[in-house]
C-alpha cells in the first residue's frame, strides 16, 4: 500500500481557469521525431534538465543548417552557458537584418521560454516556418542561470502551477541574476553582456513567470515608458506602445490567449485596492534597457495558469515578435537612434511608488472571497477559479523618480579601481584610458553621513547617502585611470553607475567601502590644548564653536564630539575620509 501523500504533494493552489486556446494546435504528438520533451509529456507539465536540453539542441544543430549553438560563458559550477542562433546568414549574421534576442531562465523555475523556443526552432527547421528568418535573425538563450536550473525539484516555486520539476530562483552563489543588470557581479551576467555586445539586439525579450494575485490574463508583459509614463527612451517606448503592443495583443488573442499589461496588486489582501508597475529600477532588465536605449520587454506569464498554456503563449509571442521586426524593424532602429542621441542635462532616478494614481485601468479579474484562516488568525483571500464577468476599474500607481542628478561632461575613475573600469567596459561604455599621469581640475564629492544597510543584499552591504558636498581640486590621476565621457549613447548609464547618490551606483552597492574608513586619530591630551590654542588664535572659529554649543545641546554634552569638531579643522585630519574617489570633470 502506497504511503499517503503529504499535504505539500496535494493540490493547494487556487483552481485554474478553464482554457482551450487555438495555440494548442502548435503541439506535436509523440510520433514526431522532433517532439520536444515538454510536448512528449502526457500532461504537458514537464521541462527537460540541462543535459537533455543541450542534447536536443545538439541534435537539432546537426540536422538543420538554420540552427547553430554558440557557447558564451561558464557558470560557477562549470556548466557551459550557450545561445542557439537561428539564421539563414551562416556563421556571420547580416547586420542589416533586425535581431531578436530572447533570454530565458534567468530565474530557472520560470522556464516557459526554453520550452517555447525549442518548439519554435523545431518548426522553423522542419515544419515550414523558416520564412520567419528571411528578414530577421533570432538569438535564443534557453537557460541563462544554468546552475540554478539544475538545483531542481518539485518544491522550488510554491506559487506557480508547473512544470512538475522546477529550477531554483538563484544561482549557485545564491545570487539573483535579475538584480545584476547594473553591478555585473556574476559570471552569468558578465557573459550575457559580452553576448549582447556581439549581437546588438534590436529587441530584447526577458521571459519570466510572475507571482501575486489571480486574474484572467495569461501572458502579461511590460516595458519602461509604457502608456506615456516617464521613460529614458521615449521614442522606443512610443514604438512599443503604438506598433508592437497592438499587433502583439491581436496575435495572442487570435490564438486564444488573454494578454495584459504587467501589473502587480498594491494590497495582497484587497485585490481591488489598485495596481502598480512593480518598480522601474535599472537593476532589472527593463530598467537597464531603458537607460541603455535597448528596446526591452519583460514577459511575466501568469503563475497560476498551467505550464502548457504559458508555453504556448510564449511561442506565439516570440513568433509574432519576429514578424514585427521583419516588417517594422527599420522604424524601431530609427527610434533607437533617436533615443541614443539624447543627452539630458538632468537624469531623474531612484524610483519610488507614486501615492497618486496615474489613471484608472480596466482589469479582468477573477472571483474571490475572504475567509477566516485558523492558520493566520486573520481573513485571507480565496480565489475561486472563475472569471469575473464584471470588469474591474482599478487605480493604477506608477513609479516616480525621487532624485535628479546633473549630468557632468565626464568622470575620472582612478586606475586602482580597475574593477569599476572593467564593469564600465563590460557595459559597452566608451572609455579613454590615460596613457600617462594626468593632473586636472575636477569636482570631488564629499559624502555627508553615509548609512550602511543593516543586512546584506545580493552579496553586498549597501550604502546610502542623502547629501553630498563638492570641492574643486587639482587632482592627479595615474596612468591607467579612465576618463568616462557622458557624451555617448550610454551616458545616462554612466551617471547612474558613478554618482554615489544613485541607488544603482557602484557606491550604493557597497563597492567603494574604502572611503568609509578614517585613518589616523588624535588623543584628547593632544587635541584639547590644541583646540584651546585654535580658539585663542581665531575669534571667528571660537564664535562658530560657541554658536554650535548653544544650538545643539546634545553636541554640547558630548566631549568627544566637541573635540572631534576641532580635529576636523586641523591639517592632521584625514582629508580622504568620505571623499569619493571618482571625480566629475568641470565643464569649460
């Protein structure tokens, strides 16, 4: 007699909405010699492991002149990271053709894109869809986080309906690659940046599966600047709004899918409280893409829809994107060029949720009820698996920048911070590497009261600084230092990476900790008589000290703070303490 199933091996997710989409005709049965492992599974709820996926692609490459595999990196555990390139151009892709880059498995449990890509590549090779490659090329990354893909099991994503075996969200080094688009810590992300530099995508699609509230939509997707909301790449956003989105939605709907804009509920216990955009930060692909002027779409298939429904929706999405690029890729390239020429004097950043709704949004919801949970001791939401025929009208809250940065002409990064220079180069930033020492008048940044985070995040202890002061100095940058102009297409990205107040800067990620350490101190027996002499010699200094005593009782009652105040005004004080080593070039 079989042992009883444990509670976690029995269904506990809300019931799925019924679905019978026309895209089910895309599935091949087991008699097809090129059936994918996903299709061959009787329940269409299976995704193959790394070895079997690669073996299937190796066989496809050997059988079709349209397909080739290109390794582009190695994971921390030694697995090869590879792309599958579909083209009629041979070994060298025609740069005149638009290129679609589809990245799957940055979160390996969210693997719909891999299974959809296998099906579509098979159909281009053997089932009459090779015409998709007449005017456009495809680069598919089936699995980016290959180590996380292999940390697999049935208990990876409890909020997601299938596949039965899912990969792990983070990498072997416990990092979330979908937070690494700016800092470029991980070998997987560094490899991706090199691939992006080699194959400059006209459209970049990042395939995920979302969590959160239930709703009728099965394929949701978004991009920064959607619906005219603020964006760094307005021409690209207009093309995506006016050309891409209507055609994509029509194509998905024709195949029985319900496309929707990527949104998140503002209150998990009150589904009708409103929606938000989930944030526009540059650490995510869509935020990075807007700053780098790379048209970037973030797909978030709905986690409560069956794996098969999500895979088929992704297939339709990729196929339609190829058709749109073939037809309108020239217009998109013109939009990219227009945005790449922008040089805004001020760069808004550090996005926060906007308390005021931008507008009201019609929303296709799912019926639900509240019940008293004996586990939580409060009312919880129970989704009922039935589409609500009444359209919800919900407030939509976007994100707004909380900080505006001025754009300097350039920055200087000292040679001893070769790691920062390397990250800039990986991004594709144009650099002038100094061939000899250079003394220049620059604006140095003094950090005022920076704060360390109280816990680690993505392998870093982050730092924030609300205020800075500037000092004009003649500074010598040694040979090997980098002058980084902001007069380039990636100039916005440069500012966001190098300004310490930017939440995505190398400083904010804790990569410049040396400025937080003060060197040399002075004993009270030395500074006390020196301070008395300083006051005797400088009445203005004495008056300033006395005014501070009168205005700040806590300061007046703190002997150490009083002596430190004098020490900071002596030439003995560590001048480099809290002095940011990356300087702004002064405009002439």
